[in-house]
């Protein structure tokens, strides 16, 4: 492996855990659906985040306490900045999907790999193969095509798009803190600590922006529970574990699947139109990212494996 800092075809990232990739895929599927679920809840985006994360955090805290291992100050201290970043992200993102099309909000977030590719190299010393950069770039173009190929007008709104840009910065920061927590606290401990911080920090934010924190309607609770434990367990817990198993840039690249999932779900459940260009763009994303995943899966197979020929 080169130590010159240049990106070369021989710069193969070692330690790519297949289960880490699988967990990342589960996470992005859960996150892709979360924006659609939020559309069904008659609450402000920030209020949703308060109930969603406190519900998850409190339930898991009680479970840990029953086992004699409640979240300690050590856990809360080392999950604080991750909580700050995610609190900003969820507040901005759920506000964005209320103001603009789900596809718009999620594809802006898909620009995250561009930011984290640089951070992964500078902060964590991760080297990326030219092949992966090329395929990642193709996937990014496809993700952008999911939105730009969609119907003009409709639910799209510049205010919502700007909120999504702010969420992009906070979302990228959250990934970095999740990676930095590796070896300090476990991924599950990081997840529950972050959830508690997100819920608590967004309480004053919701009040400042005039969003009601009144007890949700019974119909909304069904969706809130789905967000809390669907996106919480299948999303954040899975991705936080994934980030500690595989390179940061690869975890981030997997998020390019989110526009595919969210746009498909918005079409099926919300009736948002999907064009031929969007369908072709989604195929591009799927093919490119599958190439990245398979490339690392095959590269990490033992040479003695008979299947390698």
C-alpha cells in the first residue's frame, strides 16, 4: 500500500468486513423509508425527532438498566458531539422533507460521500482505489439524476432544499464522530447515548421554532414507534456498527442507495411521480455500488478459496 498519499489502484482498503457492508445496507434501506414515514405524521420535523429519539433512548436505557448496565457518564460524554451533529441533521432533514420533495432532500444528502472521501483520507488515512472513485462518481451522478430527472415543480421548494444542504453538513459530521468512537465505547452504547442527546437537544430547538411538543395523536404514535425502532435499530445502530467494521468512505458510499429507496417508497406510498430518467438513474446507482461492494468482497476472499480459481 502506498504511503505517499496518492490514490492508486494498489491502494486496497483492508479489513472490509462483509457483515459490516450488510449492516450498512440494512441501515440505508431503513433511512430511505424514514422520510416517507415522516410525511404521515402530523407534527413538525423537529418535534418528530424529539419523540422519535427519546422513545428509542428511554426504552433502550430501561433495558440496559434492567440488565444492570445503564448508560454511564462515560458513554454520555463520548457520544455528546455525535448527538449534537445528529440533532442538527434530523431537525434539518425532517423539516426539509416537510417543505420539499422527499427525493430532493435525500439526494442532496447523497453528496455526503464527496465530503467524507476527503475526511477519510486526511483524518483516518484511508486510501481509495481509482476503480472505487470512478464507480463512486458514477453512483453519485446516478443519485443526482434521480432528482434532476424528476417532474419539475410539484413539491420541490428552495427553502426545503437549503435545509437539506444544512442537514448534509451535520450528517457528515455525525459519521466522523461515530468512527472516532471506535475503541472508546461500543457501537450500541454510542447509539443509545446519541439518541438521548438528540431528543434532549431538540426540545429547546422545537420550542424556539414554534413547533408543538404536545402529546401526539394515537394514529401518529404508530409511525413514531416505526421511526424510533425501525430507523433507530435497523438504521442508526446498524450503521454505527458498520462504520466501526469497514472504511468510513465505504460506509458513506452506501448511503447513495438512499435516494433509490426513498424515491421508490415515495412512488409506492405517497404517489410521487417517477420518470423514466429517474428509473434509469436508479439502475446506474445500483450497478455502480454493486461493483464497489463486489470488488471488495472478492478482493478479501482467501487465496486458498477454491472458488477463486
